[in-house]
């Protein structure tokens, strides 16, 4: 390892957020660097590339004010670490892991490598068990289970932050004695967005069971690459050392990927799709695969990454690669947003691949799967009829068609539409779904077992 006493003044070049130092010895990839600028102030960096006697360093606090003559570099001989203890709950940290809430420094039980440790696949347990978010379109139609990775695909101007805050406030696991907490990580968000999350968490008391990591839009871009790793390190400690169930919310993954592209461009790497580095899939998977549950531990980590699709394009490399790695997606619709439907979740392109592992008798309710399938089919038919009447007019519809058209309208206005402070239990959501389905003839409910129709179909007054 590099001696901690050697201070190099051989800075060869500074390019964007990168610094190239020559004539170095025994430098390793990922090693932490302490940089002293011409004014005598220190900032941190990390070795991004080490070859022969040259080291490429990413500077976390940015390279403004540095030069090649009066900048000194010391390699610390260790990787980037984050201090963990029970004290991190209720705290707010910046992109370098320092508290920014006015509270004291964390007295750590230990300092952990933010890159984590690979999990042996044979040590993983299959994700299962219901997490109730209090949002009907998620709980009933795209159920989240413990240990799952379920991203939200949004777009610029859509209220994904409001939805994220609502999920963070309301999410809970069922069962007595279960400890639950939220780790929230904001990457490249505005000061207004950061204040919104902090104040919302404080107002509702959710901050006491949350850990916040914030990298603002005017903070150094390079910090966006390390802050989600710090957040996941905190989550792993809470889950696998303290046996808690942790929900990790990462927003905005698009800003994270833009930071990756910026670093790749500064290193003059050969670009991949749309200028993003070819290793972006691997990099994203290193973050997403830190969710899950282990056979030997009772705690779990569930992830909700949030990304804004550039140009509303779901085939863009960021949502495309995210979809390959994760287990489904929640999609926000600009059309629903224009109609003042909030949250504007379009259930048709949404998917939770692990939904069936967390629903049914003993988890939610025995009729959950059938009701969800029937609502999905009825809404899909109602939306098809909306397109049809643009061609033939509503007068040409049959009475049956009119009922499905009405169902689609009611589904959006009563089921999808939900106040940001309105929390619905899964029983509330299922009851509402049955009320909507009662507008259709019983003979149309072909996806629901007759036993459940007899038990739950609303009895209409004569």
C-alpha cells in the first residue's frame, strides 16, 4: 500500500472533474486521495485509474481553484468508507457523507467500504412479503415486495418527487415487532426539491425513521457517483446488522447516468449508445443488485429507483437498461398529468414481476390476484373504446361498451386519483375496486372466481 506520509506535487493535468498525477508508486484503483489546494484547504478524491506510474483521480468537491503547480496529493491507502451506527437514523448527509443538518458528527461503530461486498447468489432468499405503500395503483395493481427492485419511470415536470415522498411516509411492513426505515438518496436535485423532502419528512415525523443523502444540482457532479453507494452502505448496515426492513429511494438515476457520461467523456473513452459509456449496464447493476434479502438475515433491502426519461422515451438507454436489471416498473403518464390525475400512474405499461410472491391469503387478501387482473382487463378495454369513439363516435357504442367506457373514467377519477396525504390500506383499495367493478354485469367478471364474487361483489339496494 502507498505510504500515507508521501505527498505528491506532480500534478500533470486537470480535465473537468479529473486530475492526472504522474510519478506515483503503489497506487490502487478506488483508493481515497486527500488533495491540498493552493489556498491550503483540503478536499477528497478517489483513484479512477492506476497504470504504471500515473494515477487518474476523480475529485469529489470539484477541481475549481486547483492548478498543476501548487496542488499537493496524498494517497491514503484505503477505499472510500462511510461511518455507520444506529445514530445515522434521523440524519441528513451531503454527497461526501458529512452531516448537513446541524447535528453532531457520527460516532461510528465501524467505517464500511461504500462499494459493498458481492453477495453470493446462493446466499440470497427469493423476495417475498407485502410492503404496503398506501398508494392504490401500486399496492393493488403492481405490488411491492420485500427485497424487490421496482423503479419509477417518470419524465421532466411530472410529480415523481411528490409520489416518492408519499411512499417514504406511508410505506410499512405488516407484522408485529418489525422495524422499518427509509434511506432516501437525492442526486442532482434542486435546493427546492431537497427542502421539500426534508420539510415533508419532518412535518410527518418520518424523518425519525429515515436517513437522507442529498447531492444538489449545484454540487460537484462527481459526488453523484458516490452518494448512492453511501446510501446503500447505510441501508446494508441497518438491514443486515440491525435486522431492519429498509426501503431505499434513489432519485434521480438519470442525473447519476449523466455524471457517468461526463466522467467517460473527460477520460476520452469510446462512447456507447447515445454517448453513455459501454459499462453503464454493469455500473447500474452494481447499485441495483445491492437490494434483496439473505438466507441468514432477517432484515431486507427494497429499492425504488426513480428516473426521468429523456424526451419521455422509454426506449432510452437509462430506462431500457434499468428495466433489464430490475423486476418491473411503475410508469408515470404525461397524458394523465394533463388531465389533473395525481399520481399520474398509467397501470397498463406498469409491471411488478414479483407481485404474486407478496399477495393472496395471509399476505393481502385471497381475492387480490383475481380482482387486479379483472380491473386491468376492464381498464384496457375502456381505453381501447376511447380510441374507437374518435373514429365512429360514442353513439355507435353498445350498452356494454358504454359500461366499460364509464369504468375507465371512474377508475382514473376515483382509483388512480389519490391525495398526496391520503393513505389507503390494501383493504381500502380492494373495496374501491369492487365498487368500480359493480358497474359491470356479473357475467363480465370472467377473471374472478365465483366464490369471491359471491363474497365481495357489493350488494345493491333494491
